[in-house]
């Protein structure tokens, strides 16, 4: 029996929930479900002190890499695009997803990107030193902000702290946010954008600690560079929210916080848990599940650094690139390139890669952010379109991958506040490691009359009976369950089978607290007074 140490509220009073079993749809029909696990338990008390969940954790990221921007969200001349070249079907899908924020333009791309190449009527093609291809610069700041507003998301701009300067960053802030003072504000107006873009979120740099990054910095340089960048950008617009590239390693992040922490609102951390940069040997379902506890460990290590720097109350974590699967770009960071290396990037777009492993892992990632809601105030899945993203876009249309459905379920169905939960249940053992088979978080509405519980059954082939006991709701609370499971751990959606894995919702009549969670599934149970 593995007992999760992550939920803390505990529960002593008896819940209203009874004992008879109700199966979720699909549970009894699935192959291999006959063997059940021991009953797991989720208990929570809605009157315990809640923590607000920042909805920015459902954010996304888009980079000038391969077919994410060009041939992804932006395709001038396509019958599916508007006059600006923005793919309308992609906009509709992302509106449906309810994306709150998008980070752009990189990633590694930004560390040698000069924003002035991407504005105005004359766009000159430039060489993208990070990805060793030419960028037409036809998608730049104005197109990005317009696109964000169309999908209903806040734009979040990551600046060039590699080959760029604090002054170039502050010019970018001026271009976006000043009404008319300054040559760059006037440049924006001359480009047809009379109103300021009002970009609130700005990051100083991307992974500048990494040897692969253009213009990487040393620990000694970074804190001072961030401090000067923060000063210059804030001289232009004091209202902006500032981030800086950090990680869970205190040798990098502590000097940053000591030198520049007082200027920062967030520190950015990144995580990809199936490292596929060089070889695209994607890990199997169980291997991915065993790694699904790692994001929370990374968050907790980062919080420890923030606490030691005495900044945890004020500086929050933006997990502003995350994905189970690392992007495949062999040779990145090395000198030289070949057509074969560039061609290998096509492998990122193989839809069979994105299975229930991706769905369950993503749900566990979001659960970790929700449990640590006090500290994690933004997260951005990387990327949103093509490569490892939740949406696969091709010239004729798009496919919603398994992760699209998870992101939408969480965004649509979870409530605004997290309450601590006590989780019990069997363990999942593989390759000498052991993790809880069940992962869950409990959220509640601000008025305390609705509870919404996100639950992952990580087991590849066993149905998981589960007792859900929520204190603080009446006996006759209306209960619905939405479940995503697919017919195998390796189930995925593709162009010729776009609805192989889709969520199903069922209303449970006279719910008594007993659930039967299908193997390899993500469920959200909503109880409404
Ligand atoms: O593999 C994609 C890259 O991952 C992003 O550009 C970078 O920020 C991260 O290292």
C-alpha cells in the first residue's frame, strides 16, 4: 500500500458518501480490466483552507521551430487562413481549448532573434542561428499579438538575452506598450497598430545556463544581466510582469535571486521528461508513468531555493516550457548541420507518439502544479501546435491529440481553488521503482458548493476501484464524470482516426462515492450541491 505524502488536509469526520459501486463508462468493456487493484481512496474536506489555482497554468508555448509557426498557426495562401495568414481552424480549436496565455517566440530560437526584423512592411529573411534554417520574418510581434487576441490568450514575450542587449529588450517593450512616446512606439503606429499591444508578461532570456543556447551566460554574468534588463524594461513600462530563466539548481538560481530577485515576479523553469533530442526512441507507457512524479520534485526543489532566498512569498514559478516528450532535433547546439539532421525533425510530427502515456503524464503534471498552486502561477505546454503539441496541424485540417483533451478537461471542469486531499492506494512498480497508482487533486468553487476532482489511474491494464469522500457537500450532490481512456495505453488520434480517444461524460445518479477507474485513464468527477 503506497500512501501519498502530497495531500495534507486529512479527514476525520465521516463523509456523506455511501458504499455501493458505480462503474465509470468503459470500465467493464475494456480488455484486461477483469483484474482489479485494491480499492484506493481520496478524501478531502471542502471547509479546509483553500489555495487559489492560477489558471495561467493552462498556458501554451509556440516557437519558430519546424512547422509550429510557419505551416502551423500561420499559413498565408491557405484556404483555411484569414487575410493575415492566420489559420482560422487553429484559432477555433485554441478558442475551444480556452488557452489563457501563450509564450513566444522561443525557446532557443529567441536567443539570437532580433525583433526589429519581424515588424513593418519590409520583412527581410534572416538566418535562424539556433535552428540553422532561414526565417522569413513574416510572423513577428504584430502577428503574434493579433493571433493571441484572436484566440483569447494573453501574449507572453520571451526576449533575447543571448545575443541581445537590455536596450533591445526595452525597445521591444516600448514598441508594444507605449502609446506614442519614442521612435518604437511611433514605429508601431506607423505599422498600423495605433493602440498599444499592452503585453503584460515579459521574460528575460531562455535557458541561458545551457551550453546549447546562443550567447549562454555564466552564473557570474546572469544575475547582473537580468538586473540591468529588468531596470531598462521597467524604465519603459513599470507595470510589466518580469520573468528570468532559472532552474532547480541552486548554483544557477541562488545568485540570480540574490542579484536580481527584487526585480522579478516569476522565475522560469523547464522540463521534458522523455529526452528525445538525439534519438527519437520514445519511451513506453510504463516508463513514462514512472517519470510522472518528477515534475513535482522539480517544483519542490525550486520552492526550496526561493524559500532560502526569502522570496517564496513574492516570486512565483512559471513552468514555462513543459512536455513529456523532448523535441527531436539531433545535432542541436553542435557546430554544423546536414539535410538529414533537419529532416529528422519531421519525426516530432508522428501522431502515433502521442498516446495515453502523454495524456496521463500531462494530467499528473497539471496535478502537481495544482497541488503546488501557492508557488506555480503559470505553466506553458511546449509547444501548442505540431511537434509535441496537443494540436497536429496539416494543410487540410487538424487533429486533436490526447493531450488536447486533457488540457480542455482541466480548463473546463476544474474549479478555482485547491483543497488538500488524502490519497491512499496501491503502488505501481516498474524497473525497480515504485510510485502511487493513483494521482488526484481536489478543487472547489469559491462559494464551496462545487467540488471537482481530477484523478489519474496510472495502471496500464487494471481497473482501479476508488472511494471518493468529500466532506462538505449534501448527500444529493449532482455528480458527473468525464473520462479519457482509449482502448489501450498506446491509443492515439490521427488524421484517419481523429476520434479514437475522446472524453466521455456521464451523469451518475445517486452517487455513493464508489468509482471504478479504467486503466490508463484521466477522469474528472464534479459534484455540485
Ligand atoms: O527542444 C526545444 C527546446 O527545448 C526549446 O527551444 C528550448 O527552450 C528547450 O531547450
